[in-house]
C-alpha cells in the first residue's frame, strides 16, 4: 500500500493520488486507477508473450 503505483506514476501524479486518498478519507480511488492503467496499456498487454514482457 505504501508503494502503491510508485512505479507507474511520476512523483507529481503520485502526490496528487495521495491527496485524493486523504481528501476522500478512503482508498476507493485505487481500483479505479488500477483499471485505468490496465485500460491504457491494454493493447501492449494483449501482444505480450511472456510474463517478463508484461512487467516492462
């Protein structure tokens, strides 16, 4: 939870995410963000042939 999305967001975006979490007093925004990342990378993920390629 502490490192949530730190590998996928630039620091400014990560700070904004934590601002939203603190403002809502809830982590309900995390599944929405996770789905947005998967949706954004959908085409790349459908073309991978190994787990290592998906993690890049």
